[in-house]
C-alpha cells in the first residue's frame, strides 16, 4: 500500500502533524519534521488512537524501537 510505504520513509524523524481534512476513512495531514520541513500525506483514520477532527494536532513518538501516534500537542 502506497500510504504505508510513505509512512515507513518518514517515521525515523520526529514529526508533528495537523489534520487538514478528513475524507471518509482517510485523513489528509501536514507533517513537520525536526528540520521544519513540511510533508503532505494521506493516512488512514484507523491508525489514530483517538477521534480526530480537522485542525487537530498529533505527533509521532519513537522510543525503544516502537513508533506511536499520540493525539494533541507534544510535551515541551
């Protein structure tokens, strides 16, 4: 699946995301990496651990070899 292939490419970076729009079971999101580069992609809604809405933030947490998506703003 092309979506997951792109996700594997971007996961090693620290990423903060914003949901731009939701269309059926897909979320169009804008991700910003630790170098302040923007990446636009589409993610399945089912991978989020919470109910998401347009404009909400999320981030990827990579620790101990595991990548998690967390809802809301990352801790300072």
